[in-house]
């Protein structure tokens, strides 16, 4: 077992993981509900580790941009929480849902208040509130990601956003449904446009690992300014751990043991509080929508380094 | 007890019912989700009986137009069934829902196929299909109602349709949700416009009782042409009895014992197969959305005449 | 089409139906959760019609005893309603459930009050209440069936009752679950014994058609005494029509158009109010637990005679 | 802020927390479904911290025995997992439920496989399996607790067990319901007796904190023998964090940030992996069944010491 010490770089462990993943058969299937995702090679693999000082280690396709999708829900949540504080929690809960990410059932039983900010309904509420506060939720998100990653090429993929919109009936249903309970401020079509644009963010493992380091630094941005209080940063970590991987949060906690958030583009970000942020990408998904090789790589990472929170 | 014989007119029994209703305190509350309905006097009351030959008896406000709302679902169903036949039943079921009229829960568990044509989701499907077949679902409906009632003043209330649309998030959610399962053909906004226009039909008890007589005549229209087969007419009666009054179909069958369909405008139509059609109107609703005085009046009608199906 | 007149006997129509059923392939499968039912030949077929004066017509295996199962829920309901009146309805509803007959889901959302007396949960409540009032619910039932059918050989099948009990975990769950809401008076094991004994009633089509004639006579028993008020008899017919065939009540109303109640033994009773009672038996079931040939035979009966309520 | 260093004892922080709790109004209400719990003073408060070497610090009523209730689910899970390994997970899941601890709804939708070992249904499955393997599940549990705590007076409270049994309809429903899906091996009454006996364990904060230290030591018992693999110990911590506090696991993770398990007796155990185990007790519960002062004390503990996992 490779136990990391503070003087060790993460490079050797990343290379070892990449070798193991390379030898592993079975990668799942890329999401196929929109063409841009279906076109991805399910065997692509990249992984990056970012330290709080901005040092990044990487392996494989770690510099290749991919569709961040639901990973951006973490950043939108942070940006709204920074502005709104605890008032947000009157509009969205913090509990695991025990249901698929796009289910309407629980929403009906709980009167239009989504269970948490990482299921689609909850992310719609957070986007709606950020948009009300800033007038441009997706612009805020993009500015943040570019600043934290230091990469001005992080961008929206207009084709992906258009595809999402064309296949967006389920999200439209969620939006109108919550609007019927008075839990959406903006017109639903405006909200959906903002939401799909956020889903279309294109960034690399390096970019997203760096953008996640504010959670490693307990709320401090790359430029040293404070985005969140220490307590708020801890809270986002807690929500990632309990709700970050759709209806597989228990399994992810069990295997990986880190706060994490996955996207259907095949990316997963994870946080080792106080130590480092990770981003792994491989487009092949399991039946619950999480990257097969991505979860396996994070599992190996915590086993090899001992850096699980448990 | 007044037992009707074939030579008796229905006028005396209607007058007796009106007197009893007049003396009864408690009328419920008019629907208040749109202004046009909330403005109705909950104590208004009208009732009409139409015989197969076109004779109409009436009492109270039986000639005053009111908002037909969900009552029109019966006619839209008949018009689509006439064109499409049993193929319709692959897209909507015929079972009671056991859930509120606008619930999404069951729809999710049953993969976007609504339980029956009289819950909102099912009526949206029927409207969608009729619109595909005719290019103008609401126009078809209006033509039918004018022809059967002989009253060219039956019309849409544009203000009501606009109000429905402005408060239409729940129906928009249902439409997009079913579209996400591939069970809607037209663009959801087009479908909703058609649907809300149908809900806005304004007609009197006399008009609606006459328009319902095709079910008394086992499928024959007022002009003697056949709209539905005898079997299809019987089927619509069966669906009205099991599903026609939201989540109170059992109670309605228990008290009234006739196929019926209610609307939140306070109207209820009912059928005595082979004998007559009824329409009663009083805007005050019970907690399940059915007219309080309307159900009471129909209850008295079947008790006084013995004309229950049971 | 054979249209019945009041001077016609039902014998020819029964014989015609039997011939048609004989030629029809596909009978479904007999229930196999207990050995006594699984042993039945799915191609057995019998049908009886009983007139209010006690005249019985029959065809096929109409005198062969079979396991009445849930058909007895109608008689237990009548016996309790006769004693308790409307107070019963505080403990069990009258609405279609929209869920399988043994579901616990709706029961939880509705706090232990079953939807209607014909799903298992509701029948347990009715049995519990009758047992509290009489000290011997199943004995009351047996006395009633023997008296109405005039057949002292109607009896319990101890082997069936024992098998039901051995496979009774789901019903035990329902009983304990409602007890946890305070909606069961007797100890659950006592209740279950009573319930399983009722399910085990063995009687023929002739016996059960005769036992159902009290509903044709609007509440009057075979000996001329009144069991139920006219209104109560009508109410039981209404509940049979809306809730009598598990989650296929809409389909049964649509095809057959009569109040009916089926059992997993393959029997179905039905009522033509004021005219006659029917019982058909064929053990092969469809996927919703109703006799395939039984539903088909009743469908033919109402088509041939015009005796649907619609 | 008091930041702990490795040379600091936990005594000062415990005393500070006790003072703060003492000054805090509002303690919730003790569970009242059985007399033994209802009799507890909701203002009682005790807290203990146990280090891996067996050192225990305590404050308040930390040596007073109380009813451990669902806290014992952690130990039963560990004992079965030690014997059975991953085969257990075919019979119970590892995902948060998103539903109340005693709900049957999800169980029905998921065919009798409970969501996780800490909702009642899941704990029944674990007890059933341990009982099959040992012939005495509750005896195994008691031996373990006495050995780890070093206190032979840890015992069952027969009165509590009898009360649980007398109010056990909901758990009986769960047991029979899962048995109907084939997911229970032992007769349900035998299982329930074992289960209620486990719930009745009476032990102090000191006892339970010590008994939890095997999770701090990554699976090693007090006597140095290995109960669980390092990976299994980590897995139990993960399940505690995502599922340990009923439908408030997200909130607990958010506020406290430690793996924890609560009981309706007012106790909560928690783990700081590698560092220490905690047990806090105060009988007043919030509406989700967790100790009000207990959660507050753990919240203060992680804030004051920085010993959250996030």
C-alpha cells in the first residue's frame, strides 16, 4: 500500500491508478440522451489532483475538456449560498432523496420543496435563486470557474445546451411543477435556459479540480478572498457526501468515502478536506449514472492513500 | 316518493329538488384559483333534464351560461374515440386513479400513461391526439357542442382561457412530463393552449344536458347520425361512473348511482342510460372539487325517481 | 342478438355462452400460491343465473363447489353494514384504490384507513368489526350463505384455510399495520384466523348466485326479512361496480357493465339490479387476478341480453 | 475556539459543552410510545468520549444507564457483517431511504429489500440473519457490549422489551411484509422477540462510547482481536454518516459532520475515525426522533475541536 506523506507528490499514485484502470475491462456506456455525450469514447480516462496552493497533478486525458454537467451544481450552490445564506434552506432541503435524480414523486409528497440541491429539482431552485440575485446565473458560474481554474477557455458548449433543451421535457416538468407550488421566481423558460447553459460547461479535470479547491481551503477562493464561511464549506462537503452521486450516495460513501459530485458527462469531483481536490473523467456510466472508471479510480485513490474521511 | 312513469314530465321533480336545495344551508366555496370562477355566487343553482327527443326541463339558473371546465373532457373523449377507436387505449388507461386529479405520482410509476381520460393528464393526452387528427381540437369540440345543443352561442371564454394559462404550471408540468415519456405528439405549449381553451367553454345546463344526450341515445347524435358505436357509448358511461368525479367516484356512485362528470366551475353532467341526460350547476365546491349542491341535487333526483343504475 | 324479455328464461343464453367459451382458446392460469387452488383445472367452467324468486338456471360445472375466496367479502360487508350502519365508513373508505389488492403504500399515506371494503386491508377491517359485534364473523357468514342458498353443504375448506394461513405474511403485515394505526380491534392472529376461514368458503355457482339475490331484491333476504335498506343495497352494488375486481374495476365496468366481485378461486358474482344475480366460475386467471373465461362470459351475457346497467 | 491537540484531554471541552447545554432552553420531548421511555426526564444530559486505548472522559449523567434502542443496530450490523461478509448486501441495501424509519412504502416499491441496515426493516433483516447464524442474536449482542465496555452490568431491560412487544404492530407488519417477499428466515414472532430484546439494551454513555471504539480502531476489538476488516469498519462509518439518524442524516452530516447513530431513548453514538468515539444522551427528542441536546452537543464538539470529517 502506498501511504502518502505530506512530502509526497500525488503523481505516482495517479499513474498507478491509471495503469490499473487501463487493465480493467468494462466501462459502462456513455450517456446517449443527447448526441454530444453519446459521441464520447467510453474508454477515455483522465484524473487530476489539485492541492490548496494550486499545484495540480494529472494523468491520462486530464487536460481534455469534457461536459461537466451536474458537477456544476456544486459551484452554483456555493455561489448562491455565499449570497443568500441559510435562507436558501427554506426552498430546498439537505436530505438524501432515496429516489432517482429526476423523480417528481417525492416533490409532490413534499409540496414542491426538493430534497437537496443536487437532484435536478433542487438545482433548478438554486439556479432560480442565483439568477434572481445576479441577473445572470450562468454568467456568474462561468466567471467563477474561469477565475478558480485560471483558464479563460472554460466555456459553455452551445450545441450541448441546445441538445439539453431539446430533450428537456423532464426538467421543464420539474420547473413548472415547483412553480405551481410557488417555489420558482423566474419564468420557467428563462430558468431552463440558465440551467441548460450551466449543464453545458466544458472544462478539463485540471480545471474542475482547481475550481473545487475552495472547498479544500474551507471556503477561500484562489485569490485569497473568502467565498464561504468555514461552516458553509463544511456543509457543502456534507451535502456532497450524502447527496452527490444520485441514488448511489450510500454506495459512494461506502466505497470511496469522500464528498463527491458526479455528472452524466462522466466526470466526478471529490474533496479531501484540508488536503486536496480531485477530478476524474471517463464517459462510460453505470446504471445509476455515475462513471464506472471514475468511481473505481477514486476507490483506488482512497485505498492507496488512506485519504478517506472515514 | 315520486316514482317517474314514462308519461310523467321531469318538471315537478326538478321543482321539488330546487325547493329542497334552496332550504339547505352550506354550499361549499367556489373555485378561487382564477378570478372568473372566484367571482361566481356559490348559491347559484340550476338544473336541466334532456330527453332523447330533445325535450328539456329546467329549474333555477338552468339557462345561465357557466364555465364548463372538465365537463368538456367527456365530449373530447367521445370525439377522439369516434375517430381513433381502441388505439386510444394504448395511450391512456380506463382505471380509477385513487389519486387527486392533477397528481404526477402515479404517472411516474406508470411511465407516463395516465390512468384514465378524466384526470388532467389523461385529458391532455386525449386533446393531444384529437388535435393531431383534426388540427383543431378545441374547434371540433365547440362545433359539436353547438350542434348538439342547438345553441350557436356556446363559446370559449377568452378571459377564462387566459387565466387558466396564467395558472397553468401544474398542467404544463403534466404535459412536459408525459412528453418526456413520448406520450405527447404536439409541442406542449400548443397542446396547453388547446386544452385551456376547451376548459373555458361557457354553456348552460340546458346546453350541456342536450349535448350529453348522444350517450342516452347510445351514440347517436342529435341529427340522427352515429358518432359512437353502442358499445363505445356504453364504455364512456362506464368510465364516467368509475372515474368521472375525481377522487370521489366511489362516493358519487354510492350516493347518486349514475355515470357523471363534474367540473370545477360547479357543473355536473349525468346520464340515465336510455332515458335522459342531466346537468346541474352550483359553483360552491366540496374539498374534492365537486359541486356541493350539484351532488345533493343528483342524489335527490335518483332517490325521488328511482332512476339510479343500481 | 338475443334480447331477453321478461317471459324468456335465461337457459338458452347460458348455453350459447358456454358453447362460445368452449371454443375460445386461452384461459389464463389458476392461482398457484396455495396447493388447493393450483390443483384446479383452468378449463373448468360453470355459470348460474338466479332470479329473485329463487329460480336458478345453470350451465357447465354450475353445481360444483369451488373456493369462493374474495367473493365472500361482499357478504361480510353486507352482514356488518346491516349491524353497524354508516359508522363502518369511518374505518374503511368507498373509493377505488388504483393499486394492487394487497398494497400497503396507499394505506400508509392514508393513515391506516383502507380505501374500500374489497381490497384485502378493507376486508380485514370489515371482518374485524363483524367479529367484534358477533363473536364469530366466519360463523355468521356461513350461516348466511347456507340460508340464502338453501344448501347446508356450503362449508369452510380447512385445508384451504390452513394453506392461506401458511402463506399469510402479506395479510399479517396488513393486519399489524392497521393495528399500529388503531384501526383493528381484535388481536391480529384472531382476526387472521377469521379472515382466512372466510376465504376458504366452498360453494357452487348456484349457491353463490342465490346468496347474491338479496342485492337483486334491494336488501331482502330469501326468507323475506330485510337485511339492508334499499339504499344500503344500492350502495353495495355501487362499491362492487367501482371496486369489485381489484385494479381492473374500470375495465370490468367498461366490458361488462355490472356490479361484480371476483375471487382468486376463479369465481365472479354479478348483479343485474332488480332482475337477477349471476355467478360464473373458471379457475384460469388473468394477470390482475380475475377469471379469464368468467369475465368473457359476463361480457357475452350483457351483450346478448342488453342487461348492462349502462 | 478550543482546537484539540494530541496531548490535550477531552475533559475541558466536555465541561464547556455541558455548561452551554445547561443554559440552553428547549429539549424536545421524550419518546412516549412506551412507559419506560416516557418516564425519562427530558433534561437529563450525559456525554462521554472514549479513546482507542480505553481512556474515557465524561460529563453529566455519563455513567447512568439508559435505553440504547436503535444505537444497538450498529453493533448487530458489525456482528453479522463479521460473519457473513458482503453476502449480507443481497438482503439489505446501503442507501439513505429518504423516508421515515418505519415506512413500508419504499419496501413495497423495492420488493422487500430494505434500503439500509439502520431503518427498522433493515435492522430486522440483519437481526434475522445474525440469529440464523448464531442461534441467539441478542445474546451475541449482549456479550459483545459487555466485553467492549468492560461492564458486565450492561443488560436487557425486560420491561422495555415487553413494552416494545406490546406496541410492536408496526415492526410486526415490517417483519411479515418482508417475509412475504422471502427476505426473512426465522418465524416472524421469533425474530421480533430477538429484535425487541436488542432494543431494550440498557447501558451508559461510557459503556456505549467504549463499545464503539472498535470503529475508531478500524475494526479491532478491545482485546486486540480483529472483528472487521479495515474496509468493513470504514463501510460501517460511511453507512452511519449517510443513514444513521433516520430522515435527518443530511442535516446531521451538515451540522455535526461525523458518522453517528441515534436511538429514541435519546442516545447518540458518533465516531471520529482514528481518534475517538463519543456517546451523548438526553431523552428529549426532536420531531425526527433525534435527541435535541444530543445533536447540539455533538455540533458544539466538532465546532470546538475541529474534529469533523469534513
